[in-house]
C-alpha cells in the first residue's frame, strides 16, 4: 500500500508518499481501506520528532480515519466486510489501509459523507472525554474554549450548544470569530486585541466561567485560573504556549478550582474503547440530528500531505483539514 512516511524529523517537506507493507490485523482488529484522514496538531509534532507513536501503533502519522472495512479478525463480532466506518487510531491514518482495534471503530454518522466522517473521531473523543466525562460540563454552565476556530474548537462550540451551555471563545482574527459566532458561540474574544480575563469578568458579572478547555498551557495558566468561577474546572489538552510557568496558587484554594489534563493517544485500548462507546451514545445522535456538523476547511490528496501541514502550521484554517485517499 501507499503511506506518507516521515523520512526524517523536520519540516513539512520530510513527508513523502512511499510504497510500504500492508498492515496485518490481530484477532480483535479490523482492516480499514481508508477514504480520508484528518490532520491534528499532534501530526506536526510527530513529524518534528517530538511525539512518537505509542508502542505497537503504526509509525505513520494520522490519528483518525474513515473508510470501508476490508477484513475482520476472528474475534470481531460487530463489524463485517463492506461496513462504512470511521475510527480513532494511534497512528497510520496517512495511508491506504490501517489496522484498528474493534472497540475504536464507529459507524459513519447518519447524514455525513464517508470522507467527512474522518473529521470526527479525534475531536469527538478528545472533547467528550475531557469536557463532559471528566470536567462534567452541564446545561446552564459557562464554557471558555481557546482556539475556537480549530477542529477541537468548532466541534466543542456545536456540542456545548446542544447541551444548553453559554459559550465563550478566543481566536486571533475577525474572520475566525465570525465563524465561531455562526457555529453558536455567545461571546467571541480576539485575544490579539483584548484581554480575555477582563472580558470574561465583564460578561459574567465578575464571576468567571465554569469550565475552560485549553490547548495553550503555560503562558495562559494564570489567566485561565483568574477566569474561573467558584468550583471552576480548567482542562489542559495541549502546550502550544509552553509547559513551564510561574503561578499564584491562592485562587485555587479560595475558589475551589480544579486543574485537569489528559492526552488521548497514549491511553489503553480498553480506555479508548470506553470513550468511543460514550461518544457513539452521546455525540452521534447530535450529528445525526444535524445539530453538530463537520467543519472542513480544505481537502488535499494524500500525496499533498506536506502542503496540508503547511496550511495547518500557518493557522489560517477554520475547522478541520482532510487528506483524501
């Protein structure tokens, strides 16, 4: 099969399409003939040599895919050859085929094309497992999403809106803020021209928000704590602003704040399967009802993975970037 290979750690130009061995499936796995995969920020880190795949997962980049089941292991009962599916994977999406544990496979949501289904597994599993399963964001609460126009952001806005949450977002351009507003964000803040802590305090009568989903990390840590309401929860899923910071912890105690953090890729197959089941139960009906839609900025053929990475690293996109196979 063909796959995109990281020929050496470096810039987008190190991504090259090559002929490689087909993956072999285990007894509890399915082989998916890939229709599309979606880019995630983690792919760019893997390309730079900063985020290796977990032991046993494919060495090729790509954390989600959609396609057709081509073969099933002998212990697989739910899926059959020919099923249209999408999947959460530890790697291997930038290829023509991938082997996936059966518990990480999902049906293509009703009303979504096979290609666009690739835009959902990673964001849905990330957001549902953090914001909803762990931070327990619930109806009537307030929620701040940093990077509202990202793949994670555009999904989070729609999902939170379904559940009756007031949504605050930050983004870096008027175009991105307009897109967030159209998706359902209530308060849109340009972090380049406005202090988000001040604006949140103004909009909440000095209280702050209940939950924050943050992919910035260190450079926003103090501001995030300062933006939280009593019993507020900060969930960190990335470190685009670094991992080290100095912080005043007094607010944590005074307002009973909780700081949480987690990745998805390094979780066990059992844990991933549990998250996938929750996503199918809670998120898939919202997609089928048309309340959560795929937000795809651009499609590239697999051979143009380098150009797709350049676009992602420019941060000009709104929503997801897909590679079609």
